[in-house]
């Protein structure tokens, strides 16, 4: 088991924990996959709204990134304060961990991904970010962790399927600046880091605790880049604020909560492979809502991604035992 944040519980450090029964692990893994799929479903369907906000309303990308994070914190923090106040407590020795995850994980993922959407197009941005499963498998191999053959097959199928699903490149992307391509590929590294590094926090804290603190840190960072008074001075109408609220809830707060709950039950590589269903969901949502139906190669890509998710489900991953929070 990888080391958690500083001051991990005694159970994690040394005292052997009872091994979960195979049936219990299988049920936990199945629930984890359903939770991650729920997250990808919301991310994929909300992509249509995000695209509308960027293209039709001409709202700056970083404004949307900042508001969706701050709205999530504004909703989650008071709820935790009333219902689970202990979830807001974090050990002082773990502040550095949350700062790193908030800046290098959440803020980096959100900023790089939406920047890529704005300059490279939705399809290419999704394809680049979902190179993350490959990076996670490589990281596992470097650490000496056994990488099963069916995991490699799942990664190849996921990347190939994603490429086919989002294969229509925006011609403007070919003329993108070198820095735009660097940021696009950087989104894959940021997402891989976010998934792997989040596992450490989930060994010690609940998903809600990790979310509220990292979202607050990332939201504050983007608020420094784009001060809130500048956003208010833009004079967005009520419809725009309803869209911001919808993105904050259904594109951020709820799906990230589901993803973390699933990640707690799955390995980083398996969770990232299941998450590659997002572009499939996005394409089906576009077909349903916008009439953009799939072509034969896109259907093949969707089938490959579904196959990858199924292959990733063959092995029962190591489930994290539940530890009481200690602050």
C-alpha cells in the first residue's frame, strides 16, 4: 500500500488489517466502477453545456473554471459544517499535501483541460487528457508494481477507442502554438497525477474532506488569476449564472464526489480506464441533444472503450480499508 499523507493512521503504518473477503472485494469493486461511471456520465453530458457557454456565450474559460470550483465549495462547505463538521478538520501536518493536490492536481487539471478545449477543440482535448491511463500504468511499472496483461490491453483499447470517438480534429488545432500543445499534453500528466496522488488522501480522509479543501485551494488560485470583482463587473445575466450553477453542481461537485468515492474502491489505473467512458458519453449526448450522430468508426471507438472498461473490471482491485479520520 502506498504511503498516505504524513501522520497516517497506525492501522496503515504497521498493524495488519483483516483482509476483506473475495465477495466483499468484488462487491466493493463493482460499486466503485458504477460510481466512476456515474462521474463520467455527468462529465460527458455536461460537456455539451460547457461547449455552449464557451462558444455561444463567449465566456472566458478561466472564468468558468473559477466559478464552478467556488460554487462547489460554497455548496459543500456549509453542508459539511452542519452535517459533518469533523470532515472540515485536517491535521496540520497534512496541509502541504492538500496544497500540492489542490494546485498541482485540481487547479492544473481544470485549467489545462479547459484551455485545451478552447484552443484545440473538444475532441482533441479529451483525447490528450485520456492518455492519463497510459501514464499511470507506466508509473506503476516504474514502481515495480505488477502490471497485468489485461490491464495493458485495456489501456490500448481505451486510447484507441478514444481516438476513434473524438477523431474529428478541429482544423484550427493544426495551427495551434507550441505552448498550446504543451498544455494539452500537460493535461494528461495533471490528470494522472491527480488520480494517483488523490489515492493517498483517500486512505486517511473522506472524499468530501479531500474535495472541499482542494477545491477551495484551486478556486482561490484561479480567483487570484481572475479576481471575482472582474467577473461581477462583466455583468452576466441570470441565464448565465444558472449555467454556472449547473456546471458547479453537475459538472464539478457531484461527479468529482462520485469519482473519489469510486477511486477509494479501485486502483488508480482501473479508475482512469473506466473514466475513459467520458468521451463516449459526450458523443452520445451530442447525438441525442444536438443530432450529431455517430459514424461507423466512432461506433467502433465506442465499442473499444466499453471493451476496455469491461477488461479493467476483470481483476478485483485492492480496496482501501476504511480508516477513521483523525485530525
